[in-house]
C-alpha cells in the first residue's frame, strides 16, 4: 500500500533505542534521576510532573541548560493566577548574553541563502563584531532600555544582527516582512511608537525585485516618534531618487566600529524582549509583549527537549520575519545551534529549492509548512532520489494541520528513517503547545505529545476536559513565555478578553484539538475566524479595511477553510455599490488592493457578490457562523437566525454553503 494513502493514527516510525538514548531529552531524564532523584518511566509521567510541579520543572530547565542570570531569582513563581503569574522574581537576565555564551570559532553562527545571495556562512566572531557595533550605534542614537527598535526586514543576517543589538541594550524589538504593505506595517508599528527603524532598500521574491524606498519614506512620514532610520542595501531599488528616505543612515556606517565591545544590559526577568502581533481579527493586531526571561527558558526547553537540537546542529524553518517562526529559529542560537536562514519564494525557480538547500547546508532539522509538504506531494517530488539528506534527522511541520497523506509522503519520498514532528503553538507564546518528542512514535496525522510545561487540555462546551473528543484547546497552568502584557492595555482588559473570556482563569487558544488516549493530539483547525494560509495568520479586519476602501464595495466578509487534503479555501463575499457589476476587472482590482496593502498570501481564492452580509444585533459580521456553515454544520447549529439583524442573509449563506460544499469535497 502506498504510504500516501495512510489513515490517521497509523504507525509510521518508531525511534530506535540508540536514537532515543542519544536524544537531549534522554540526557535530561538521566540528569534528573542522578542529580535530583526524580525518575520517570514514561513521557506521560514526565509531562504530568512538568505541569504539576511548575517551580521544580522550570528550575530544572534553567539548571540543565545552564541559563545565565546576572542576578538569581528570589523565588521561581509567586502565583499561579492567570493572567498575573510572576516568574523568577528578582532575577536579572539578558537574551543576547544567553546567545553569545555559545560563541565558538569551530562552527558558524549563521548560514544563509536567498534568491540574490549564494549559500554563505557568518562566523561567531563576525556576528559578535557586527552586533557590538550596531549596539554602540543604537546607544549613540539615544536608545535606552525600553525604547522600541523595529525592522522592516527580510529573513537575512542583518535582521538577526539588529535584533541582537537591540536586545543587548534592553531595547524592545519588533519586525515586519517587507512584503507587508505600508498600512499593515503602520497598524503594527504605530502602536508601539518606535525610535529607530531598520529597513531594506528592496527585496526579491520569485525572481522579481520590489523597491521599498517609497514605503520607508511613507513610514518616516507617518511614524512621528521615529528619530533614526537605517537602510540596508540588500537588493538595490530601481525607485527614483526622489523616493529615497529622509535622513537615513547606511548599514555600513552602523557596522563600521570594529573597536566596539559587546556588553549586556542587566534586565528584570519580565523586561520586554520583543513585540509580536496577533492576526487582528477584531480590529488592530494585538501587540503581544514577551519577556527576556520567559522567551529564553521556553525556547531552550522546546529547542532542546522537543526539537532535539544540540550545539552545532543546523536548524532551518522556512519563515518570514513577520511570523513567529523567525523568532523561533533565531532562538536556536540559545542552545548553540546554527540557524539556516532563507529569503525568497520556496517554489522559485521550482519546488525543489528548499531540498537543495537542505543538502547544501547539511540541515539536521528541516522545518516547513503543511502547505509546502502537500505541494511537494502533489508535484510528485521525491527528494530522496535527488539529494543527499544524510544529516537530516527531523522534519518539522506547522502553520496548519498536516493531513495523514502528508506524513505518508515524507516517509515515502524524503526518508524512511525520519522523525516527523508536526507542531502547533502560537505567536502568543512563541513556542509550541503540542508537538514532537524523540522518545515517541510518529503516527499519521497526529502530533506526538503535549509539550512539557504546557498544561494542554481539550475542553468541551461545559468546561470539562475530554479525551478522544474534539474540544477547545486550553492551557490550565501558566507558562513563562505567555505575554507579560499587551501593549497599551494597562488594566489587562484586552488581555483577559483575548484569552480568558470563555473559561475564567483558563487560557483559551482558539484551536480545536482532540487529545487521544495515547497522549498524542490532533489539531482540527481554528475555532475562531483567523485566516491561516501558508502558516501566515492574518485577521479578517485587515482584509476588510483594504477592500472596503474601494468605492465599488459596500460591505464584505471573508472566511478561511482548512481542506481535508491540506489545502486552504478562502472565499471573499462582497456587497457591491449600487450599479456596480462584479466583473473580471473589479476582481483584479480587489485582489491587487489586498496584495499591495496587506499580504499577497491572502488574496482570496474566489470573490462572490452577495446581497447582504450576515450581522449580529450588535452589528458584528458573523464570520464564525458562516465558516461553520461552509464546514457542513447545519444552520440551526451554526447560528441563531432569530438573533441576527438579517435572517434572510444568514439563510442565503446557508444555501450558498450547501451549493459550494460539494465543490470543496471534490477538491479533497
């Protein structure tokens, strides 16, 4: 039987005894037994301890990985309340210090490649020199601890350098990919009022060059707190000279001080490290603030114990700087790994591009999206036949659920002796809630385990934990990398509304999850209306703000559906202005607006004209009920028609869903 036809739960791989014994987590288990007299016979026992004895578990992570504090904590956890848990009170720490403690002359710090740059290495010595020089330049610009430094940058070494320099001085970092339109960038950066902007002159994608000079100039004009702009000449821009940024400093100038010495600002454990952003489903994207200490100990845990990454291992994940997986792979430096950076289209010049990179860069951990794996399967790629993937031990998949046939393709076409770790977590904790473990078997369509220190449960509608049933993914105990706060939310009202509105005191994440009696898990899509295509999450409000600016459009609604074959269907419904026809010209205009103002990854698959958009009595668009209708949920289960402003619109969408659903099934 072809492995591409495997069923969910079918056993595909079991780790050999030697693979298990050589794993980081096995070493950790031996250390716990020998040093602390704690013995665990199964992973399930270890997990239960990790979410019950929180102080003991997180202290063990700090000790085992040798996390460096500039001042030790007075206590590990003052309160378990959520929100409000305070970790490692009194401690002082710096993320960048915990990176550079792994500096070595024997291996590169970074390996990188792009559409315009061949595979290249950056040594630890050069990384340290550049970070020290940029940090000195930031101080000269008047940047102090707590000031915001932002990057409109692709996934290149210069971005990592700017981030580490900001972290070393205690500034708060935030980044957007240069394919974000100006309005999308402003929705994020304007909230946090940055002092310094790093930006590329241009970038390349799918062989085409895109200038960013005009965009940088617009950001300078519309970010009143911005005092300094540093321009990186990554890809030369063909834009006219008049578009050049005002008072911009060249990258070469901020990296020229070779006499600068790197130092690390001592910071409280909870001091902000970076701001990342939610998808913006109900308005502006939430600005999530993560701490130096929380990120360090969470990422050494997940990279070491769950990803099995050691010093010198090559770690890769296809990502942009606007997705939390960039923050994750840079975190590989915290365990002495060598992140492999790639900027460009993964399908340019063909889908084999990343597999060539895996061979050339000798990647041990190859991370990608479920959509990419399924694209490779559909294209008939067989990397095992064309590439030497001897160093490759693990494929990571995230962004959306990987269907069983995607698992099968990996074992059939990439490598038979392969650990496939499907993981799911979120920007909210810059880590995984459920994911991989090198001690456990791999079963098709399943995530191997709940992560250590993550008290993951599936709650039914009554708030009860269920096994072998689909429920809301919830976290019942605090994690150190939960946001310390949301920006501009002094009373924590938005924080509580975002995560604790359904189950007070319990974090609701917004995913449907089924935890099996074996301890594995299946993610069954988003329980809210967030669009999640190609692993890039974006809020529906961002699409609306672009589309509804057009004079031809009166109203709109968009949904995203995960398909059984790993695909994604995203229709956009529009209410047209009087006398307007939805012809091909208008469709192209709508698509171009979304592509240029927000994200080319979120151009809809189909645009449909409707008479009215279903709305609640409080005038909210009924995104989740419409999505449920298109998932096949009966009308009386998906929506309370009598409690809507427009019952006829709801009924129309129910009929539309009945007509379109068979089309979706035929694409499965």
